[in-house]
C-alpha cells in the first residue's frame, strides 16, 4: 500500500518532498486496523500543485487521488500538506 500511495501522489502532484509512513500499529484495536498493517498512514507532501489552494482543497485533492487505495483497505491518512 505504501508504494501505491507514493506512486499515486508522485504522479498527481510531482512533489518536491513526500514522506509516507505506515502508522497502522499505533491503531491496533481501533476501527479499520488489520493485522499486518498498511491501513493507517502519515503523509507529508510538499508541491507547487498546492499553490493557492486552501488546506481543505489540498486535502480533498490528495484524497481524491487515493480512491482506489481506500477501496482496497487503506483506512485513514494523517496529512501534512504544503507548498514548496
């Protein structure tokens, strides 16, 4: 799942910085957790594509590019989005 997130966000936003961390283990016992992880991720992304966007618009743009990942078991993202 991590590599899919990286590929999708790289293709969509050509980020200058992209850090994707699997944080699933810290959600053990909570909704959406599955043994083996890859359900909860922290994403830090910086891109010129977010220039002039509100934080809500930028979050929506990122989430829209990960629809198939959510359909395949991704449960939650913590997003840190900014312009470069």
